């Protein structure tokens, strides 16, 4: 049992030991905010840096009660804690932030679509489908999504014909969730609008960014979105603020959007936690999304979301392709001498994860006045860590 915190700051419980919890620990340390973590296993990303941690299953209520004992507030690294447990913790008197009524909209894409429709927020045409015939009636091509449990493109199928559908129905049946059909949006690019909102209702809205996905995984983010019509940027920010208020979100809300070729924004999905499209804020904004998440869930005044530089580019470092001998060609610590020497302005964030193909193990941020230069610097560094550069002779 750790000694009581001498600053008398309340201990904030964080459920989930991934990189998002790890990155909350940085501003928590700076601000003297004690964190207590529930980690999936010893040695996971956040457990390496949060001393006060327990290992256990977030699907077990007794475990959740044990880790939050003595805490006033609990928050999350992921959205997978069962809703009924969140209600039970709330009934115990704990402040659950975001609360279960809000979080369900990030957990269940079907519930999210129904609620956004009620609020009149623009979304792709969509319907819950329970048979291939219903998908056919909805119309091909379309996108099928499991309503719960998807991430990084898992649980998303692009279907063009009846033959493409069974895999999605099998996956939905296997996990006992509903299947959502959405029109295949012919988008110009993907945008993200990020806000932090506190229980007292204060909100901070970050500049709208452009994000690129590769194989369903966020790959690159440019802040702010280049050439975005200010009117559309305003609409995107307004959508995020309205959703945060209407759903009573506490903490960070990320609204993933499509910018259509005919100049509209449509909501793709919601995340209620720090989000990959907000990692640029660590080095490119006055207050990072991680710090504002902590401030928001503790109901402290929020920090400025203003950018520090004209442009910030974030590129994810993903585990590179494995070599035939099973070794990854990527580099982590070994990548530092070249990456840091080449670009003294580069900011590198590694998550303490080992390299596996397609796994997010870190990201880099490059900021400055010239977008092309920021893109080149961030892409070069990420490719270097990934092992796409400098391994040609191996
Ligand atoms: N209706 C659609 N039309 C066109 N493309 C889509 C549509 N829905 C999703 N996509 C594409 O698939 C990607 C993944 O979809 P979505 O964000 O719903 O899934 P996810 O696995 O929950 O993602 P995340 O990793 O963000 O949690 C989107 O970023 C987008 O590129
Ligand atoms: Mg998504």
C-alpha cells in the first residue's frame, strides 16, 4: 500500500494499462496528481510507469471495487468495462467519468447512431440488419460493423455483394452483438474534432485535424486539417461540443468524421477517452489532451487547447513486417541515435511495447511553420523506427 499523498490530491483510478493510461501518467506526474491503475497484466505499457497499480480483470466487479477503494473518481484507458459494473460503482458513490449513460454511445455503435439521429447530427445512412436479405435491401456496396467490441478496423467489413456478408454475421453471432449497415461514404478525407468537457460543463475544443488510416489503423494526423473550409471546421467543432453536452460526456470526447466530396461532415464514431487523433497535442498544443482529460475528470479548470505551432504532424510507429527468421525489422531504442541526431526538434513517444506487425508501439510529433517539412520529418522518423529505412542490405 503506497504512503498517502503528501499533497492531499485525490487519487484518480484509471482502468486499463495501455498507452493512453501511460500517457496520462506524464501530466499526472507533472501536476502531482496520484494515479492508481488497474492493468491487464504485470509489465503492460502503463504498469511500467504507474507505480500504484494492481493486476486484474476489468470485467470483474470485485476487482474494480478493490482498485477504486479510497478513490473519488475513476476514468478509463479503453471503453470495454461492462456498463452494469459502471452503474454499480456509481451506486457505491464513486464518480465514474465518463459515466455509463455517456459511455454506452462509444461502446455501442447502434445506440450511438440512434442517439445522434435524435439530436439531428449528420451521419451516414444506416440501419441495424439481422439477415443478408436485409443488407441486400439496404443496398450494396455498404459497410457492416459489429455494434460492440470493434477497434482498429476489426469488426468492420466493406461488402459489395451477398457473398461478402457471412463473415460479418458470423463474427456478430459469435460475440452476441448486433450488426449495423452503413452507406459506403465516398469521403474526401477523415477529420477528427476533439473536445474536453468537465462535469461543471466547461469545454475546450481543439483545432479540427485530418487523419489517415491504413488497414483500419490511424496512421497519420495533420493539425490543423490543411485547407479545411473554416465554416466546415466550425460545424465539426460545434458537433463535438453539442454531442459532449447532450450526452453529458466528462473527459475527452473524440468525434471521428468524414469530410464528403460535396462539402459536408458526417459523424463516423465517438470515442470517450484520449484518442490517437489527439496525440499531436502533447507537443503541438498548450495543453495536451491527456492533461485536459485529467483536469476534466477531476473537475479542475481546463487548459488552453490552442496550438503552439502553425502545423503539427503526428505519425504512428507500427511494428514493421516480420522477417522470415521471426525477428521484426523495426527498431525502438536502437532507432534513437539516427532519429534524434537527424532532427533535434523531433518529439518521440514510445509506449514500452515490443514490436509486432501492425501493433502501435509509439508515435512521433513534428511541428513548425512549413507543413511539407513537418510531414517529411515525421514520416522519415516513423519509417526509420518501423524499419522501412536503412535495412535494405539486411
Ligand atoms: N460508412 C463508412 N464509409 C466509408 N468508410 C468507412 C465507413 N465506416 C468506416 N469506414 C472506414 O473504416 C475505418 C474504421 O471504421 P470505424 O472507425 O467505425 O471502426 P473501428 O474499428 O471502431 O475504429 P477505431 O480504431 O477508430 O476504434 C474508418 O476510419 C474509415 O476509414
Ligand atoms: Mg474509428
